[in-house]
C-alpha cells in the first residue's frame, strides 16, 4: 500500500485565527455577563465551536491517503478518522485546479481547502479531504464523491490508471429534496424540538393557570446560580414565553437549513436538525432549573 501526505501550505491559518478570536470573545462574554442562562448558553456555544474547529483543523493537519490494488484509504487523527473506498466501487476520477467551487454543507472550508462535505459544482456531493486546492483529485463512486489533494498528485493518478480507473468528467444533477418526513432519523429530533418548544412556551402558562407555580419565583439567576431577580408566577410565565418564541425562531432557521442540505446530502441535514434539538433541550433544562429553584 502506497502512502501520500496531503499538500499543505498556510491555508488553515485564517481558520486557526477564527478559532482564537471566537474563544477570546467567548471568554470576555463569560466574565462580563452575570446571567446563569446566558453564561451556560455561552459555554455551550463555545464548547461546540471548539470541538468543531479542533476536529477539522486536526483532520487538515494529519490527513494521509493510501492506495493499494484493493482500496483507497483516507486516514486522519492517528487513525481515529478513517474512510475506506474499495477499488471495485470507484467509477472514475477527475482533477481540478484552482479555487474550490461549490456549496458548503458541513465542515471547515474556504476556496483554498475543504474538510467536510461540499456540493462541488458539476460533480455533486463530495466528502472533502482537501488540504490545498492547487490540484484536487475527485474520485467518483456510486453514492458519493471524494476529494483529495496528495502532495504528489501525478504519482497518485498513475496508480489510478494502473488500476484501470478511467479519467473522466461526470456531471451530477439534483432534482428535488428527498421526503425527509419519511425518515425517522429526521422526524425524531423534530418531535423532540416540538415538544420542548411547546412546553417552554406554554408550559409555564399552563402551570400558572393551574396555580402550580410558586407565588414568588426567580426570573433570572446570576452566574453563580443564585436568584438575582424575583417576580410573580405571572411574570415568570410570560417571560418564559419569550424564550419559547426565540427557540421557535432558531428551530425554523435550522429546519430550513436542514431541508436545503437534504437535497445534496442527508447526513448534513441531520446535523442541523439535531443541533436544533440540542438548543431546545438546553433551554428546557434551564427553564426547569428556574421552576425547581427554592427561594
């Protein structure tokens, strides 16, 4: 099995600077605010951003490509990330030079590199492990394309030709998005969002009508989790409705992003809708903290 390293220059520097900038802003916000809810939301967003950047930057730094008579293997992060493409599944390959043209669906990317999934113009949905766009080799399979950028692309191409894989340009067209309502992986997080948002919005009002809320209840907590503002059960119920409406807006934004991505790649669509579920459950948890708080 022959090994190829990824061609790298300084493409990742803007992404590293973005990660540092987001962390600096996040740290400033954490020390500047005195709200339990906003503090926890900021920490959650910062955690997700750090995982996203560290993972994708790590893939860019460590990706390697292997090719043998039986398979093409792409590995990164010391083998934690591994993609195996059987040679029998490879239909053809083609190469492109210059800026990457397409619609980003997930991962970290610019017009000079891409780690993630992109609907590449003309070629279709592609899993990208491209560290440098000076010369990208696109590999076509029945279900998905793969993009790589070995440091010696000519040698990699010669190996593909030796395996009787044709150098051919294909074109992928998209018609309509799949019917996601038939997919339980999509509908379960939607159901979780719906139940959570309905409760966040109307649950406290129902408890207020049934006289199940304390007469005096925290409207907000400080960074230490101590009540910083107290109010009546009526004030609490209507203030929580605002959070419910905010949640609803976030859900619809992520839902339409998921529907857009579903046309190109279902896995990317799942990421958006599961993110909406995480946001809804986080708000629900924070609401329950306030309801169960003992003054």
